[in-house]
C-alpha cells in the first residue's frame, strides 16, 4: 500500500503588548497549564506543538512567543523571518492593549511576507474573556467582526488561557488556513 504521509513545520508568531497573556496562551495550549503569576518574557521564547492533523498529515507548530516590550526594540524583523502566520493578542480588560493591536499588525505587514509576497495570515485573540460579563459580548463581538474586516485580520476569537477557552479552536483555524495555501 502506498503511504501519503505529509509533515509540515510552520513558524507562527504570537505578539501583542505586555501582559496580555501570550505566554499563558501558549502554556495552556502546549502544556495544559495556567498560572496567575506574571513573569515578563525577555526577548523571545519558543514552544512546539505537534498536531496530528488527519490520518496522513502531521503539523509541527513552532510558536514564537515574542515579549511585549520588543515593540520598542529593534529585533522584531529578525524574529519575524520565515513566519507563515501570526496571532495578535490583546487583553479585553485593558483598552491600551487593543490600541496596540494595529501597531503590531503594521509591524508584521511591514517586515514579513509569505513566499509569494502576500501578507501573513493574522488572527486576533481577545484574551482574558473570563474577566467580562456576557452583557458586553454582543457589542464587542460586532465591533471586532468589522474591525477584522477593515484591518486585514483573517478572524478573531475570544480566548481565555485561564479557563481554556477557544485556544485550540483558534490554532486549528489558523493552521487550517495555512494548510489550505499549500
Ligand atoms: P509579556 O511576556 O510581558 O509580553 O506578557 P505576556 O503577554 O506573555 O503575558 P502573560 O502570559 O505572562 O500573562 C500576564 C498576566 O495575565 C499573568 O498574571 C497571567 O496569569 C494573566 N493571564 C493570562 N491569560 C489570562 C486569562 O485568560 N485570564 C486571566 N484572568 N488572566 C490571564
Ligand atoms: Mg510572555
């Protein structure tokens, strides 16, 4: 019998301002852990998630957890090299982190492209959704929906690293998109 096993290695960036929960999201996704303690990432951290996508496809997702303070440094161009997708994360309890979303998005669009010259697929994560009441959801959801359309984000998800909400879903969505262009 002929085997058609395929393996892919995808480098995906996780960016966004200080303390929005990038490291926590990755820890939850890769190690099924969460901690309330905050230790700022210095520079960049790495994590690998192996995803058995289907019977004949294996995806190795290399997550680049870039420190929020790197927005003020000059290393992002180096970190972004050869990435094929990105998550931009903000903290729904701090509006300044939402304002920074566009800055991060511009930074990627300026510094990295897919091999064909197309912009990177980017998914917005509205993190710490465990911290808001459901009443605000609809308005925020409508706003994020049009915001993504207008600003070239593929999509968005409410996430919570604390309660493990939507992290697998968001990753599946982005990986699915990356695979569909292969
Ligand atoms: P930098 O490394 O400085 O860029 O920050 P970061 O984006 O990696 O943030 P980190 O994951 O370290 O989380 C910052 C703080 O937010 C920590 O105290 C976490 O426990 C908390 N946190 C992260 N995700 C969530 C979440 O989904 N819900 C709640 N309630 N707290 C969260
Ligand atoms: Mg971090």
